[in-house]
């Protein structure tokens, strides 16, 4: 099946490009995913993905490899392959991402051509499209958080290094009542105790979620598709009651 998604992050295209090519850094933004920091001799990253479908939890082990990276056009293609550790299914996908600058930052368009076997295959394309849209929303939020973290850190450092303007007085001692500075003004010159130590606005390192709950992610999608059936059953029951009367 082929899935299409897009999202926008508040970052320059170069920042977004560098981040998305850093597979170990991207992994924590994907629920249930863990990736080894180094590639093997084939240039592939080894990793695992934990999926939960109802009471069943499956762990897929596989590889992710950057097949093609066109920096000039900001397009990257990745190939992911994985098998269930208990041999109950497999998954493979080719993920192609393209980026373009927008007034809001960088728009990332993602096309995923995937094949799934085993328990996860019970979800049809429509449900998987809705699930992927939700996951992409979470991924985009994580990506924006990670990218804005670096900006916030640099701004905090710049603020910390910037000298604070202090009023000049003729007497370096404690100002007296006749110094022309009112008690209210003097009070406003006293720095707030809570701001004595600069605090960083950098978000804490994101921890990867242990498992991707497909049932939870697909709940709304499944319910939405079940509504026509539920409505039909309700209408049938009402009709039966009318006939009985």
C-alpha cells in the first residue's frame, strides 16, 4: 500500500535536512523504535520496532538504510525491512521524503510504499492512512521540538552573555533618600530573585516511547468506519420495533 503525508516544521530547510538524515536522532520521535547509533558494513542501521495490537505485542527487528540523498533537491529515499522476532509477520517500506521552504519553515512531503504481513495486516489501507497521519503529526511535533531546542539554547546563551544595563550614579555607595531615586524606582531596579540564575528553555531530551499501540492510534479511524454499520444496525432495530407495533 502507498501512504502519503506531509507536515511543516518551524526550521530552515538545511536544519530539517540535516535532522532527517540523522537516523539515530530521528528514531526517538518514532514510538516503539530504537536504532543503533552506528551503521554496519553495508551502511544500514540496525534497529527494532515494538507494535501493540490489543493484547498482542510484537517486536520487529530489521534495518534502515538511506538509499539515495539528493541534497540539491532536498529529497531522500530510505529503505526499511523488518521481521517479527517470533516469525509471525514482516514489514518493508520505501520512504521518500522531499522538502521545500515555506513562509512557516519547511514543508516535508512523505510517500511511503509499504508491505505488511501478519497481525498488522488486518488494518486496511484506509485505516493505515489515518494511523500514519496521526503518527506523522506526533513525529512533526517531536521534530519541531528537537529543532527549536537548539534555537532556544543559542538564544538563552546569547541572553546570558549580554551585559545588563545598570543606572549610573555619582555615589557608588547605597543611594540615600536625597539621591533623587524614589523607593518605588529603587525597588524596580532590584533583580527578581527568581531570575538570578538563567534558566534554559531547551526542552529535555526526548525519550522514545516503548511501544507503538496501533489499536490506540487506529481507534478513531476504526470507529469512524464502524459508524455507518452501527447506524444501519440501529435503524434496523428501530424498524423491527415499528413493525412489531
